[in-house]
């Protein structure tokens, strides 16, 4: 980390301090960050213990940290909040999504706009967002958040692969024409024909990043292992065309990823040690969306196991069709409650720097490195004695 920790390096910028400052990697007690008018980091310091008074310092009771990164979201589905049943499994969830695809365009825009604003207020600065249409372009153009849009493909009919990919390519161009980052990416190992899977992953490889839903449900595991179950019944015999040669969803993904491409595996609810043995941790990030996992499957990933394997982890929210809010703090609270061995320092790293690295945005956000512009989020109502979140913990963006 390229930090200046001497008070004589301050340059008359805005001085913001808290009980603790989280750099993106570690805590500084009574830490202070200096930023310029554009939010660029100029210097860091500690006010000492006990904290010395310093003229012009804005001191907050709580933890000052870089802005959060939501590493997996579906903004387009924001209008589906509270409309889908909980804990019914992935196949039932997918069926409900299909039935609710028809919607009022104005209501969809209103819901996306509100979701975007609430993420901003609660301290999120960047979002990895899945898109299937142009619907979110207008919101993203006006947003204060940094979006990386993953244009998603799915389809099991091999003869339609070229047409589906061509439409995705046009959608990607539409986002880019509006100054928005976009990459074509596959939905999941079970929802693409072999032809479409190859076309899509090759496109992601060429741009150096692929994001894919991975082992999210029991139904998916049963589909690949037994070629039967609720997901087989939902999609029909078309899935058999790739199941005959792909018995392991993880292997189907890994076999197609280029050596220099970054891989984002999303959800990982049923990932086990055998799967982790296959993953290259140097280029892979596990994106966890625990609130969504509980909403759909009523199960959480084995996060202690992921941590034991030193897997890079980042946090997402999924959509409001499978969550009650798009809050990264909420995701951290769930993990802390179920996996008490995962400390707050690690959770905050997952919420900030790891998310920025996963989206290849760490040159500008994710940590308080000099010359970055990461935003500043305040976490309040912290149990400082045990360095844990409380049920009443809240987050809000202050820069």
C-alpha cells in the first residue's frame, strides 16, 4: 500500500477521521484521511491513542472505509421486489421469473432508479450488474455509481446460438455507445447450449473477464449429477445435448476460461472442497450473495471452507426479486451471524478492495491508496470491544 502516514504531508484538503479507518486491507485506530475537492486521496494519518485534536478534522463515531462494491446485481429485476415466494428452490424461482417478465415499463424504471439511489446512499460506489435488455441504460448514465454491465446470454437450442449471441453483441454496443462498460457473459452452466457457451465465454475471454452463476442450487447439482429433477423438468430434453459430455458444472466453466481472464463465480452455494481444488485462486473470485441464497434455497455457502482455501471473496446482493434490499452491509451481517470466525476486517476487505479487484476497478476504488478516488462510507453502531457489527449497524456514504 502506498500510504503517507505523516501529518506534514497534509495539503489543506478535507480531513475525515473516525474511531477506526479501514484502509481496504487493515484498520488504523483513530485514522484520518485527507481528500481533495474531487475526493482523491492525498494522505493518511493517525490521530494517535487517545486521539489528538487537530483543527479542521471531521470526526465520526464509527469506521471510515472506502466505498462498497456490489459485485453481483440484477437492476432490471428491481420491480419484482416482494413478488416471488421464498425458499422454494431455484427451479420454482426461475419459473416465477419467467411468468413475471411482462411488466409496466414506467414501474420498472422507477424501481431501478430507486434501487440505484438507495445503493448510493448506503455507501456503494460500484456495481457489477447483469442486463438482458437496454432498460437500465438511462439509469446508469445518470447514476453516481460506477457500473460494469454483464450482458447475459442464455438459450439451449443450438441452432439459435448465433442469433442469441448477435443480439447480445448489439446490446453490449448499446451500453458502450452510452459511455458504459459492458461485457458479454453466460448466465449459468445449465442454461446455454454448447455453441452459445463457447461463443459467450470466448467473448469474455477476449476482454479478460467472465461472470457466471455457479452451483447456486440443489436442482443444478441434481441436473448435472443425475440428469433429472426439477430443473430437468423445467428445461426439458434440450439440456441433454450438453449433459452427455458435461457431468460437472464447475469443469464446464473452467475448461473454457482463458489463462489470463478473470473469472467471477457467483453464489457458490453448493461448492465443495473438490470444486475448490479445481479453481485457480490467482484469477478467480467467489462472489457471495448470502441473503439471496437464503431467500431462494434457504442455505448458505460453506464460507469457512472458502476462507480455509484462501479464496478471494467479494460480496453481491443479487436482485430485489430474491432479496429485500440491495445492501452490502446486510450481506456482511448475515455472514457474521452464521460464520463468526470471519472477522470484520476480512468482511470489509471483501466488501471493498476484493470487489474492486474482481471488477478490475482497483486502480481507482476499493482502498485509500494515494491518488485513488474510492468514496468514503461510514459504518456506525459498531461493537468496538469485539470489533463486530451490531444488529443496529448502519452504513451511509459521506463522500
